[in-house]
């Protein structure tokens, strides 16, 4: 699974107590697989953090890479047909919103449980 936030500063294999909401970065693997993996490890919900700025938000969104281009069209998070076993809710968060949450979690190294 892709990287989740926050990262633990404790020992390498710290187990998070369920239930929790896991934030993962949008990337190469399908959203369905990310959510399925999160569900398997006990997540009660999943936030997929977009990694690319939308062009219309270029004033409030900072690309991770100076050579990165923005997206003109909002990304779509949809079931690829294999998600019948997924029962936890999930949603896609725009990069400019997700970056604020990731920054806060990194700075405070907090795990927020529901």
C-alpha cells in the first residue's frame, strides 16, 4: 500500500488501533486497491489525497515538483468493477486541502482516532 499519514516515529511496525481513518496518496495503483488494502488492515475509512494540483486552484495549490503540470479536469475516483468486497467509505481530497492536513499531522505527529 502507499504511504499513509501520519508516519509513526516509534518502532518500525507500530500497529494502529482500529478504528481509524487512513489517508493515502493518490498514485499509480487503482483507488479500489488502496481502499481494499486499508480495509484489510483495519481502517474504518480512507481519504485518498490527490497529488496533483487542479489548474483552477493554482493560486492556492503548491506542486510538489517545480516541473509538475496541473490538471484541467477533476480526477474521478470510481470502482473499477472489483470493489464489491469494500465496505468502508472513501473519498478523494484535492491536493490543496490534503496538503494542509498532512502538514498538520507531520508537525504534531498525531494519530487521530474515531
